[in-house]
């Protein structure tokens, strides 16, 4: 809701870009200090898919969500 286009340019407040930047910084600050993106990506690539799918890794929707 906060990042939806504004009705008009009149008034103060933060721009959409400022709000998105703030949310991104907030999310990054919640990551553990020892989080290594490349290691996590490699682990997710190895995850199997449900038996009904023949895919694995980052082609599986749930794995994409987990990553």
C-alpha cells in the first residue's frame, strides 16, 4: 500500500523510491551477520521438487520462495 502511486504530486512525505529503499535496508538489517548468499543459493539449487514435478533447484516455485 505504501508504494502504490500517489494520487497527486502535492504534499510532502517520502517518495516511493525512498520508501522502497527504507524497506530494503530494514530487511537487510534482519539478516544474520554470517549469511552467505552464494552458499544459500547452492543449497537451494540442490533441493528436490515434489514427486509430481521433475524439476529441482531454482526452477521449483517453493524453492524460489525459500530463496
